[in-house]
């Protein structure tokens, strides 16, 4: 699958059959999608307004340059590592916003428009729309939110078990929601430990709390928009200190070794009451996600995040988003999302037709006159 084209700034490469099986749209959440722009852009919108003015992001400095250097922290210090990641992500000012990422390109030989949108309560929707094929999938947010997909035949279904958990965790890591305080009701974060993972069988859910477990504390909802369950995470701190060493090798997820692989993991992510354990590596330099690996349907699926950048919104706020995402699907195929550029805006408005004044006007002379002067 290739997502690129004239004026495009995002590219999807590979031939991923998983996108055909992980399709899109909720009857209650973002069912009618706005037309996608023929280029890659990021836009941000206030959540609970009828009319949302759109603004595009422009690339700023690399994350390594934008964030102050922090002292190296041992992997065993889970709370400190999460604080560093939360600081590097800088997501707090977006908890009451909706963010939209658009792109164009090709999928299965067809020109398509692609969109990923999310909001501060963890809800998200993604779709790939072509002339003949359209796929939609998403999550309604909250602890009991529905995870759904609609395939190319416009048949919708609710996702359950590992399909549900894999979709939620992979998108949350990509957009940064996994670190936010409002995610504490649905996700556990633990330091990786080979002994714990090898002792727990595939049908044993990990404890919700305990040594080595960190759940971001929930903040009161005062000040949040009416009808919203999102919270301001600016002052959030982990409740517990890590008690489990990290940097170990995780084997799994099944006893028969059908999906066995060695992953040098920093963290284990798991939804509350969930069975699937995803392993996450954090970059030692910028403290942001580098690799995510999780089992699904007896196989292993991998995500790699590179070139995290700060995309300026309005000169004061910005969004941290990876410039390159590689996805190796369990069903086969490799996808690659590449941010090649972002179309600029003028005073917050999209570029339109412009008049170009060459400055020639009355100073133009004929070729014959110019030849005489030569």
C-alpha cells in the first residue's frame, strides 16, 4: 500500500491485508466524515462546539532539540521514566481538543484519502476512503466504550478480545493517550520482567495493581466541558514507585511458542481486565515510544516510531507526533506512514489562488530591442 501523490505529505507503503480486515465507522461516533484534504495536515478543534475552526500544523524543531536534556534514569525507575515520557509528549493542553490528521495516497492500487482523528477522552476514528473501497474503525472512548469496524462491504461489527485490545493500545501509543491521567481507568503500565511474564499463562490476566505497576491518577473533572469525562493531566504524578527491574527479555505470549519472540522491553501495557500484554520500548534519548509489540490471533504485530517532531499549531501550542510509523501486520504486509511535509497556512487560513507580480510591467522590451542593446 502506498499513500502518496501530488501535494501529499504522508505515505503508506506496503500491501497490508490487515487494513482490509480492520475497517471503519461507528453509527454513534463520527459516522459522517468531513471530506479529506489532498495533502497531509494536522488540525485541532475545540471538542464541544458546533463549528470548529480548522488550523494546520507546521513542522517545528526535532523533539531532541525541543525538549531539555534529562539525566539518564535506570530502567528500574518506572515512575521516573513515565514522568520523562509525559513531559516529552506535552499532551496536557490537548485534553479538551480534537485532533485530525489527513493524508492522501494509494491503497491496493487505488487512490485513497486517509484520516485519523482523536480526542481527549481516548476516543478515536480512522478511515481509508477510495472510489471502490472504504474501511473504517474506531473506539468510542471511556472504560466501557465500544470498539468497532466497518468493512469494504459496509458491514459493521463490534470488535472483541484481542482485536479490541490490540487496536486500542496501538492507537493510544501512537497518539500519546496511554500516558494521560484520564486513561488510568482502563490501562495498566508495568515494568517489564521476564520472570513475571513467563509465570503468567496466556489466560491469566496480570494484576491491576501491585509492585511494579503504575496507573496514572485520575484528576477531578472540574473545569472540563459539560458532558466530557476528560481531565487536565498537567499535574498528574504516578501513584506508586516501581518495584520490578526492567530491561529483561519477554517471551510470549503463548506457552506453545506459536508467537514466541524475544523483545527487550521497557514497559508492559495491558487494559484493565484484558488478556493481551503489549511490550513497549522507550527511546533513551527523547523518552518517547520507539517500538510496540503485541500478540494477536496467535501471531505477533510490530509498530516502530521514528522521527518524533513538534508540529506547531498556532505559535504557542504544538503537537508531538511521529514523522515515520512502520507497521508490520500479523496478517501480512508492511505499512509505512511518512510525513514528508505539511502545507502551510497564512494567518491560519488555507492557501488559495495568489497573484504573482513579476515586477516587469512597463519595463518589458521586445527581443529585437534587447538584441540591439546587447
